[in-house]
């Protein structure tokens, strides 16, 4: 049984607990979103967009308050929490601004015959969203925002450690004018969520989380012929082939590794550096990374323990580790792993915390080979002064996203998603509104 509770990782103290929904409450929640779909999807798209716009405005107005909630829930520093809320607000605004464009008929040029043909995007019905703890507001925005615009309704199961933020989101939706049943927050257990996926009234499910959770959800959804979007883990490579400013590149590497205290699926985690830059890069990275620690804890004691076990095992298998200090409860100071070989277990694992693993590579070919030698394929970063090389490497990397000569360049308009064990489907941008849409052909012969 999932336990919904706010346990402050900064103090280890449980601040509040929330009761897990009863089976009857879950049934009523499914009833509500299924029933609300007909009226919500029938409303003019401009009216749905106005509600979504107001949701974004309320997020922006309450940014400090919302940030304080997730600091209690998962330890995110206030400034980063405010940034997350503002990004969520921008996502709602993006879809509200483009609602009519994204839901407009798409004419088809006929090869033969008279008449017309269009593809008309329309809603599919009630959806289930299963969200993670690391970006409590942003994750909901990128799933729910576009789906409400297109006319779907949303049942939202948030992470058990985020009950307060999920309640705050639901209240914002209510105040923004969402009719009853259009967006419903439910404190469901994993077992209850499985039953919801199987319910014939639920037309699809989106999950952001671990590979294990993704496989379980995909199995149930597949058994019941439900569409699934999965955004899972990542072990994103940061490839450094050449630079005119090593200090600036190291600053980018630190920023890419320490976002959300290193707890981001698309954070740079493996740093692949050409031989002639490797030693200087490691020296500068180690110095800046260990001095950049904000003191923020990881999301939980379990998260810190898991990361410590991975690092200890890597060192026992021959790697070297330099850190800013020792783990203390939920606190895990940043550090750098070097000397990881292919037979080291951590070579194929995701390190979800402020640990950078650096590999020495002979050049472009080896960098690409190691970058792709992973079960994951979410994001990637390429730093080079050669534009042609940048395009070559970008084309060769097996990932859903490639960022060249920059980090922290995400945007509401940019599609987000991966390949391999990082999942499938896309969120954000014009592609993000396409996943749970009936692309209906209407052919008129006259």
C-alpha cells in the first residue's frame, strides 16, 4: 500500500500524512473523469484554452507558496522551485496560446477524385497520469495542459511523497474554472492504479518514472489495448570534443549535472572527454563541482542510500571517487567518479544524484560509441567548435534529444522524450499534444 506523506528531507521529520484513497473513492474518481469528458470536449476550444491559461496564471501568482511546498516534500531549493513553477506556467500559456492552431483541421491534398479530405484532431476521453516526485508541477503541466486543451479529461495519481503539491495543483485547477471531473487528483495505491488502467473508460495512460514502473504500466495497458506514453530514466552523455573556453564548458557541465541536486532524468551524467582535454577537465570539474554544493538534500534518505551504494560498489570495482564530503542522512555532497570501465556495474546504471562520471576518449568515434553503449536514450549534450562535427555526432547519438554547445535549453515548444529504455512518446511542443488525440479522417465526396 502506498503511503502518502510529506517527509521533509532536510529534517527527516514527517510533516503530514494523507490517507490513501479507498476503492470506492477511486471508483468515484474514474466515474467523474469519464462522465465529465462529453461536456468538456464539446466546449469551444477557446473556452478550454481560457481555463488552461488561468491555470498557468495562478501557478505564476503562487510561485513562492508552491515552491515552499515542494521544498518540504522533496528538498528542492526555493529558487529552483520557483523556476519550476514558472516553467509550468509557461507550458500552460504555450498550449493556451496555440490551442486553436493545434486542434484545427488539417487539409489533405487528394491524389485523385473530387471533394475534400481533412484530418480533424479530437479528444479520446479520460486519461490517467502517473507522475514522479522530482518535478511535481512541471510534470503535471506537460501532461495535463495539452490534454485539457484538446478536450481530454485527467485523473492524476501523483508520487506518494507529493500529496501536498498535488492537492495545491488540484485547487488551482478548480479555481481556474475546471468543471467538476475534468481534473481529479486521487491518492491511489499502485494496485488501484493498475485497476484504473484496466477500466475500459480510461483511454490512455502517461507515466514518468522508473523503468520498472514503466514496464509494469506498459504491460497492463497493452493487455487492455491502451495507448501509453512513458518518460523513464536517462544516463545522458556530455561529449566534449573541443572548446575555445574550457572554464565556460566546465561551468556548463556543472550546471548540467547539478540541476535539481542531480535528480533529473535528462541531466548530464556521463562526461566523455577527448584525451587532450581530459585531465584539465577533470581537475576543473572536480574543483567547481565540489564547491558548487548548495547544501540541498536529496529527495529522501532512500535516494541517498541508493546513490551511496552505487558509488561504493563502483569504487570497490576499481573506480576512483572524489567528493565534497561524506553522506549524512539525505545529504549527498557532489563528487566525481573516474576510472569506470565497461566491466564495472555502474557503467550501465543511472546515478540519480550529484555524481559525475568522467571517461577519457580518443576522439569522436569512441565518444559516440560509449555514448550509445547504454540501455538509455533520453537526452545528450555535444560540445565542439566544429559545426560539421556537431551535426555528425548529433546524427549518430541514439537519444531523443541532442543539445549542442549548451545546457538548460529546454522550452515549452521543444519536444521532450527518449528512445530505448528511456521510454517512448513525446511531451511538450506541437508533438506533445498529438499523443492522446483521435486524428480523424473526414473525406467528403461531392
